[in-house]
C-alpha cells in the first residue's frame, strides 16, 4: 500500500495526527543534519589548516 492509500483507510483525526508527527520529525531531522554539516565543515577547516593543506589542493579534492 502506498502512503496515500494508507491515509485514505484511516479515520481523518488519526491520519492528521500521523501526518503532523511525520512533518515535525522531518523538520527536526533536517535541522540536525544542517547542524552536523556545519560542525563537520568547521572540523575539516581546522584539520586542513593544522596540516597546512593548500587551498588549491582542497579545491581539487572537492571536485
């Protein structure tokens, strides 16, 4: 069954509660992933600076 089909079988109130919970979880996970990406970027910049890796070499690696 697809998600759309599942919600058509459920009564409206529980279906709305499930939808709201799922949307809240999605926003929370999105926020946590962004924070993780920022922390990783800071860590990688510190590491690259400490190892004295040239900016040109980092650009090549990102490609």
